[in-house]
C-alpha cells in the first residue's frame, strides 16, 4: 500500500501546559486511530514538530484540518514523501516532550525547535530519530508526557 509521510513544524499561539498537551494528544489519538494515521508529535517551548503517516488522501485531509486549527500558526511543511512503510506504525500519535531527560541522549539534539538547524537535523535523520524514540521512550512516556 502506498503511504505518505509528512513532517511539519508550527508555533503554538499560546504555550501549552502539560495538561493541555496531554488533552491535545488524546484528541489526536482518537481521530488518528479511526483514520489509520500514525506519527509522533514533538513539542518544546511553544514549537511543534510533527510526523504524520497514512494513506495520501487521509494525510491531505488531516493537513487541511491542521492548517485551520487556531491553536497554532506558522505551519511549514518540512518534508513530504511517498513511502511503503511506517516509521511509527504502532503509534496513533506518540509524544516526545523535549523536557524528558531520555531525549537528551539523542545524538546531536539541542532542544530548540525554533532553531531551523535543529529541525533540519531531525528531519534529515528521521529514520534514526524514529528508531531512537521507539526504543527509548517507555509506554508511559508516550501516553502521559511528564
């Protein structure tokens, strides 16, 4: 089956509390399970970096909804590609909170999503980043970022 992987960044209109981030994740996971979308949401100090994977039509529809979401602005597609496999196949929407000390072990990662070089490095190394997150984040960290 042909899939599409899309990576985008955006800026939160209002910085999210841990509770608000958790609420956003629960909402996204519900929709993503229905639509068979997988991915991960990375958040730090008001900046989002998100990877979404699924059937092309479904990704297109989701991205249209995301662009209309008033909780964030400055939405930029960083990378988009057709693919035959998912990097986050078991995650309806994983979460990587850069305050988590586990992520400090990610090679070359500085925690500033506002820095275009950091974002470029993450995108260029996406398969390695995905493997690292999958191997190192516990189910509890994915479900309930502290």
